[in-house]
C-alpha cells in the first residue's frame, strides 16, 4: 500500500513547504507561491498606518 504524499491543491507542487488551508475530513494544502497569490488580496485590503511628517 502506497502512502499518498501531500501536495499543493492548485499547482500540484510537492517539493516545497506547504501551508494547510482547511481542516476537517479533507485537509487541503497550498505551496508558498499559491498561498501568497490567493491571499494577497487580504493583505492589500488591510488598513495601513501612514506616519505623517511633522511640519
């Protein structure tokens, strides 16, 4: 019986570090690149603090 190795759900990469993106009966993983692409909108939507220069 072969053991199925984990791989990225989007691109199938299995050689890089994977991030778990789900829980429950079916565990899904994304590689770093796919994770960054998928969740980059969340990072862009964060409120950023801009320090104003003193006049």
